[in-house]
C-alpha cells in the first residue's frame, strides 16, 4: 500500500477515521458480541441460529438494507456474524490501482457518502477464464457500505461501472456491482467470455444448471420463463440515450477528424496539457467552438479534463496518446483522414448502385497508393501486434502475407516469433512501398517482398502459412472463395491459413461499433463486407480447411481466424525456406 501511494500512504487510515465515527456504536457492540458469539458457537454449533435470531431481535429490523441484505450474516468460515452491509468490488490492472481507487474515493466524498473502510489487495494472474485476475496482475478494490438508500446504491453502482470502463476493471462475480455491468461490457473485459459460453452450451445444452440471471449475462437464450426483473423492465419507459448518442455521433466524429488533420493531438502531446485559450489562440477559433470540441473529445475518452478553480486543462488520455500522437508507431491519424469526405449522401449513393469501383485500387490508379497503405498500416499494426502473440505459430516456419500492403502482419509475426521468416506478396507497384516498412522494422534479413497478383497467379509463393490481413472484406464472397481455394491448393499438408478481420457478432447486437462502422465503409468504398466467424468458418470448410479457431483480445476489435489444411491432401510435401 505505502509503496504504491507514497505521500498519500495514510489516505485510507485518515478517511476511515473520518467516516467511522457515525458507526462507532456498531463497532463497539460487534467487537464484543462477535467474540462472545464465536466462543459459544465453537463449543455448541447448534446455538448459531438461535444467537443470530437474538441479535436480529435487538437490532436487525433497524439495520435493513433496502431489501438487499435484511439480516446479519454469518461470516464465511469464521463461525461468527457481521453487520449487514452492501459490498461492491472491482479488480483493476495493477498499473491503474492508484488512479482508479482515488477516483472512487474522491467521488464518494464529494457526494458525502460514508464508508467505514475499504480493502485493497494485490494478486497475480489467474488461468481461470472468468477470474477477474485472468491473465494479469490485479489490484482488488472492495467497498462495503451501511445504510444506503436506493438512490445512493444506484449511484455507487454507476460509479463503479464508469471507473471500470475507464480503467479496465473487471467486477467481482459475487458482489453487487456485477448486476449492473452490461453483458457487452463483461464480454469486452473477459477475453475468454465467448469460449466460456461455447463450453457451457456444449456441456449443458438444455440449461439444466442455468438461471435467469446467468442466461441474461451470458446471452444463452434458454427456454426458461423470463425473470421478474425483465418483466419489471418492460413496464418502465424505454431509454432514449442510445438513440441520441447515435444522432450526435457524427459531430463527435467530425471533431476527431479535425483535430487529427490539423495535428492538434501532437500539439497537445508536446505541451503535456493545454488550456482552452491555448487551443483557441493556436487555431484562431472562437472560444465557444473550441470549448465544445474539447468537451466532445473529453467525453470520448480522447482527452482528460482537469478542472481547476479558474480554468480547465486538457491532456491526452492513454488511449489518445497511444493512437493519436504521431510519435508512436501505429498511430491512426492517416486512417481517419480517409473519411474526411464521407457523407450520408455518399452512403445512400453507394447503396443504390449495383456496380462499385474498388476505392483501394482507385487511390493508386490500379494499385493501392502510399497514402492508403499508410492509413491501413496505422489501424491494423496494433491488432497484428496483439494477435500474433496469441496465435499458434509453432508449426509455421515461413508465412506469406497475401496482399499485405505495408507488411504489418508479416512484421509483427516475425517480431513476436523468432523462428519465423516471411514474404509479403504484393502488386509490383506496391513493392517499393512495402520494402520501406520492412527496412524501418529492421527485418530485411527475415522478410522479403515478392511481386505478383493474388487474383491472376496460379499459385501463391511457397510457404506453410498464408495470411490475409484486412483483405477478404474488400471483395465479394465469390472472389474470396477463389482466394481461399488458391491458398488451399498452394499449401503443403497441414499448412495454415490466417485471416485477420473485424467480425460481426453471431447475435448481431453484440457487434462492436468499430466492426459495424467498418461494414458501412465497405458499402461506400469497397465491394465486400465484414463477416461473422461462422461465415468464414463455412467458407474455409467448403474449400477443405479444418480445425478452424478464432483468436481475439479485448485490446483490439480485430480477431484472427486460423485454420488447417487436411493432412491427407497436399500439393507440396516439402517446404523450402527463403
């Protein structure tokens, strides 16, 4: 604790004293009662229930907790009881421990909500799929509170959820705040969420061991009767918030594009923080317009806002600094600029047209332009970096990045797997562009560029793995079937095919906003679409591939689909490296 908080090392002790006074009588009473209760019940376990009834008789009715806990409870494993209370708990990544904890505690104090104590503990990574500590070191923050009315209870639930969204928190499955976490949020913070659901459906197809709450959280769509909570929700007025968020989304999008095109994110990053006047003076905008734009970026988690007594300072969030400062590899500013001229009319025009040109090829007069490749590299390099760490490359020795553009998939695969070499298979006009990216990555000894045409060549360059990164979504299904069939024909026995795409969710409604948006971009700019995992699995299966698996991470909206060529069918039995 002290090593984490340094000068604030006594922050918890001080706040505990401040808010405990009101409940001193409870602590004095319970300290003696718990000791007596423990001694008696250890000697005679049959007295546990009568003694609990006795304490309820004296104070139980005055200690009700708005229906959430109306009695004193037996502390697990201790043989003693504790006062009734509400408990909220989140597990945050260790690096966010201080920021998340202070935000919760400051928010409670600003609202005057008392809490007698809070608990922080540290634990290492867990291999359990649904453990809040899965795959990372975490800081657990537990907040118990007494005597909270419904309004305060709802505020604490909202607060814990907002802090979880800001600092990548995962709710404790046994505490109250998990009930307010939307299923989509839980799915986003637990990388193995979908895998767990698949196992549940396989092991318990009839929902014998399920429950209404379980079905709602995991979207199992069982045949059980809807729980009362769902019926009650139906009687409430529906919220208009999601609709209005979509209505005004284009304005937020416009602000993002403006700041990226004018290099204002770099301007902010160079100064650590800026004021409204700094931006207004730099851009010659009115203060009213500047203020509105800064507020937009702050609500979009691009900027942090620190409100002072006379002014507000703005700085890039971790998200903004990582992906919008051009000092960092993988910035997306060039990608954003592709959408500068997109309008509702453009989408409508393309929706009506039967024949569409390919925007990617148009940018360079029959081949992707350098500007287009730079844009694609910016928005896919981070996904490739993350997913090539979790994909199975044990049996891959040489990979061909088909239509690879900047070669970012080949670059990241080689960077994360020392035993791999790669080729980037691209149109002759793109080769010099690709070679620059490989040179900048210092991988010219392991990655080569092979000129060719993935549509016209009979076979792909020789390899034991072919990767299609953001390729299939550009083309119609029939064309993609041909590309995959050619990959199958070109691969040796047990060779691998890798597809990197943003996926449409199987239930549609769980689709990320990014994937749904990119699917619209395919309508306006290209000839293809974003696929479901099941769509790609069927296409691969129809060609002859087997053992298809999906790899994903909550760090990126992209997923990797990996499949194998049947062992008994092969054109090439040997592999020749570069």
